[in-house]
């Protein structure tokens, strides 16, 4: 195996110095895990993890800048230039607690013992400074054949750490790999163990699955595994598979749209989706990003056949103002995906969106203070209502975003209220 092709050259050079220092001081040291796997797959390598026979205290003594990231688990972060490298001592693990973490960790001096504790063969490959692979479990062959296989007995690996089952399915979705028969059988047998895993960790794996290259495959495997109920996925998964299949057509940069398609297929409204995402510990920002698209979709679909085109235009502009330009654009993308192309409504809505010159109150050429001055009234909720009126008029093209024109409109509104 040659040089690191898809890795930052400076990151590799600094990392090689870490290995050399360990080797020159009489210790063993190898690249290990995801970086070796990704290099074999021809994927970008974003970080370089190292495993070594040196104890954590010995690693710290050899380098000027270190962070004791996880001393009890043998991990020290070594800082070189602008890069950081996780250096972990060879270790074996005792019995696991709650299907997640080992009760104890013992440091060892043999690489083979360390590789034996790892989850899948593709992650149990080490690489020397010279590029030689240490691959006792055939991980390179499994990568070549596109197979995810547990190291050792699958049932034991999944019993030790139940999160590995979700990782297995997520890897299948990311790499478009098959799951080895015995690994799948072990996963099915141990699936109830996922109930011991914190919802935050389940959410993280689900986010990665939904951002993968093949989310449809991942969701199908998750359904077939029977793990849904044990993973506390808080909705009944009986989706419209014709709609779900569209997920793979949405770029991974638009995962918010992917979530909306999933919820749409399961008949879940914006309000219900917000509850589910909160239960799954999504951030408020992420919840708003996803549900804004759903809220727009719910409202547009609800009224699209019951109001005139002009009323629909105003409704669309109001929704764009309420949920934002980005959410409106994503809704257009969503509907074009679901309808297999633009419709009369999405074409019109796209034009209305382009014609809008303002999208928020801070873009108006008048402030609340100026509105109060013009109206010669005390401040109150009416100020916000007046500004929203001005924003809608300008966004609809019925009023220029000109200070003089805005002041005249304020005067007109006040005058009408006095009648």
C-alpha cells in the first residue's frame, strides 16, 4: 500500500513524525481504524488515528504538546502543528456494562490483541509507517468484496456494545456494502440490546444514516432488522416505499429535505415531526430547519385547491416571510422531487420567490421608532403589526421599499383605523 492519496499532505507529514518518534523510542506504532479503511476504499482521509505499545504516560513524556483525552482508555491526543492525532495504547476490554462500555480496560503490548477487540474487520486493520498492512481478520478482502463482517463472533460483539448494530447498518448505507450472513444473524438476535443505548447516540447514528449515500438501503435494513421498536424510534414505520425511494435522489447536502420526505411518507405533520425530533434530542435550530419545510408543505397542500391564484401568491409570500427564503427554496425542491418535476404551482411559486425584494423586517427602509413617530402614538403591538403589513406589501410588489412611500403607507393605515 503506497502513500496516502486522499489525505492532506501536511497532516500526513506531521503524523508520520508522531509515528517516528514512537518507533525511535523503542515502541510499536501503527495507523489504525477508519483512516486505513478509508484509504483502502479510495475515500478521503480526514484524520489519522494511531495505536501503539507505549503506555499513555510514556506517550505524554515523548511529546511537547498533548491532551489527556481519555487516559483511562489509553488515549492521548498529540498536537503537531495545526493537527491533532489520537494515540491509543494497545488494549483489551473486560466485561461490558449496559451493552455499551467496558467495565475495565487493560493495556497490552501486542497489536494482535488490540485488533481483536474491534467491531468490524474493515476497522481492524493497522498500517505501518512503511505502508505494510497488519490485517489478521481479512478486512482488506472484505473491503474488496463490499462486506461488513464482525471481528470474531457477531453475537458477542453486539452484546458488548449494542450501538455497533446501528453502526453496522449505517456503514452499509454509507459504503453501499452487504452485511455478512453471520453478522446479520447476530444483529437480529441481539437487536433488543439497542434499548440500553442513550437516545442521543441513536440520533447521531440516524443522522449519519440519513446523510449517507444510500439512505433508502439503511432504512430498509433498519426495518428488516426489527430494531425500530427497541431503538425507541418514535413513530410507526409503515412508509410509502415509492416516496421513500426518492431519498437517494436528494443530495446529501440537503439532509433536511430527506427528513421531510421520510416524515411525509409516514404521514407525519410538522407539529408531530417537531415533537419527534425534540424527543430525539435534535437541536432547536435543526428542528426548525426540518419542520419549516413541513409546515410550508402542510399549509400549501391544505389550501392549494380552495383559493384563487392571487390568494395563493399572497399565501406563498406570507409563508416565505414566516419560515424564510431557504425553507421556501427547499420546499420547491421537495415538491419537484415528489412530483418528479415542476408543476404549475411550483413554477409560479418559484417566480413569486424570485420577484420578492425583501424577506424580513430588518430589510425594510423604515424602523419601528420611525413608525411610532409618524403615527404619533405610544408603542404597542400595533407597531409590529404595521411593520408586518409593510413587509407583505413590499414583498408582494404592491409598495416600493422607499422610506417616503413607507411613511405614506403608515399614514394611510393610521387614517383608515381612525375612521
